[in-house]
C-alpha cells in the first residue's frame, strides 16, 4: 500500500546549457514536457498534493501547469534550499512525509519514489536520500558516509575536497523528509559556501548534527537519477524512456521488430499481437488496436486505429485521425483530421485531409481531398461502398454518396448522388498523323 505524501518539485532554474528561451522543464522528451513526467511520477507514487516551485520564465511554466499542481515562486534563484523554503508556507499544518525532487528528472519511476517514502517512514528516519553509484560521477554532489556506513553529509562538488570528489556515490536530489524535521531545520541553513547559495543538502547535515537518523537509498538503475541540463542529456533521457516503453509493450504482447530503431512515446497504447516495424514513430497519445501491422517508416501523431489495420510503409497519420477496424493505409499516404470507416483502403500516393470516409471504400492512387481554399479548411464526405478512381481531386466541401463511383482522373466539385458515376475530365481526342506533321514542320524550319 502506498503511503500518501506531499510532493515538492523544484523547477525555478534557468537551464542555461539548453540555450533556449523556453523553461528547461517545458522541453519535451518521449512525447511530453519534462515537468509532466515528474508530475506523473509523483501522482502515481501517492502524492496527495504537488507544489511546483517556479522562477525563471515562471509565467510560461505556471500557465502550463494550470490546475495540475500548486505553484509557488522563487523570485531569486538562490539555491535548492532557498527554493524549498518558498514551499514551507504551503506545508503549514502538514505533518506527514514530504518528497522534494528536481523537476528535470523525467526518468524517475513512481515505484522508486513510493519505495523511498516507505523506507523513510517505516524506519522512523527524519529523511531518506536517493543516491546512485556512477563510474564517472562528474559534478554531482557526493555522498559522505561515516565509518559504519551511515549517511554523514552530502557535499556539493564545487565545495568538495579532492578526497570527497573521489567518491562515486552521488546525490540524485530526491529526498523524503519528515515534514516537522524539514520545517525545523530548513530556515536555519546558511549560504556560507563558494556559490553563496542555500543548499538543501545542508538540511541533511543539520539533521545528522542534531542526532536525527537519515538514510541513503541507492538506486538499482542509475538511469532513474539523471537530471537534464543540456540537449544531449535530453536525447539520452528520451532514449532511456523509449527503451522502457518498448520493453513494457513487448511484455504485453506487442512485437517490436527492432526496438533500437523504433520511437514510441510514453503515452502510446498498442494492443496485443500488433507488429511494429523499424523506423516507425508513434507519438503523443496514439492508440493502436490489436493485430495491427504498422511500418516500416510510418509516423503516427495522436492518431487512433482499431483492430487489424495495416499501415505503411511510408505513411503519415496526423492528429485528429481515427481509423476503424481493418483499414489499410499504404505507401506515401497522408491522413489528417479524418475518420475512416471499417475496411476502407487508401493503398498509395494519396492525401486525405479533413474528411469523413465510410466503410468499404476504395481510394485510388493519387487521390487528393482539396480541403483548403487559402483561407478556410473544408470537409469531404465519402459514404459507404464508394469507389474513387485513381488520380482524382475532390474539391471540398463535397459529398460522394453511398456506392457512387468516381472515374479516374476526375476533378469533383459537386456532390455525387448514391449509385451514380461522377466523371469530370476532358474527353480524349486523338489527332491522326500529328507526329509526322510535326516532324516535317521542324525539318522545314531547320532547312530554312
């Protein structure tokens, strides 16, 4: 059973290494902003309230968060301890566990957070700190233990001696505190350090100095503790999350032919016995039914498809598209903001945009729904059983009624009644002897 807690996410930093006007935690990774991953993990771990500390470009971040969490401001970025201080008024009257974490760690699992809270509370600790052991600990804060292995202090890299810098166990900046102990110690920390900042790690040192028990919990998977500070780290986190998603899907009965060359966002859903071919990109809140075959080289963004669909290769399914069961979308086909009925086929070289297609329709190669007049988008309706010949243009708004046919090469600008043939093209004219006459005319010109 999960233990309820209040979560505090620190998201006030500028993220200079991202070289972006956008707040760092609003950059997307594996289909959603970094901060959304952190919020989701907190909720699923048992957070009853979440407080987000914002600062640099905070208006944009606060607008994004909306009602998903409480927002407090750190108007001056004076360190993690100072940021956490801004959340103290919102914790007034609360005496349970408080989880404080950086908002730029999208790879942290909810189960890990829940486990940290359980270890801190069940063991009677004033705090528990999540740590990880790295071959190259770089500039992470180092974990300093006593001779018997207990946590003694967390030392920031810039303030650490050479001996402490040699330690490979580092701080992930994820903590579970007893709220009363946090409230007692946090206001007393100082900024007497190289950066003149208030470090949240000094609360740990104060608790230890006052005889309180603090536990360090080592991550089994160090990829959970990686914060994002650069575009390179953003890409690395995306790779970690997509690998996890692929494993989750394969364990649920989905075949992913080459996971290392398949890109699936975290909120994508795929039914069992579906096959995903290489170089397929499934993003956003895409939903794929059972027994579908997707790829290779298919991109689906926020699309939905039923069971037994066949998509690709080289297909693009754009947002707002809903495909019913047994739909075929073939090579070099783009479908946008359209509904496609059961068993309808769009085999190749077509654009279907802002359209409503019934069931059992065949769309010939090279068919285009002309949905835009330069100012507005219009919808095309094609009813059940219709047949659209190759190289046809349907100029919206237009309706092709049930069981109607469109002759190859037609440009349709008016509705077609049920069961009728629509044909709109110039009649072919063959000019006998034209080639020979042309040759003679050219030869005569050259002689002159």
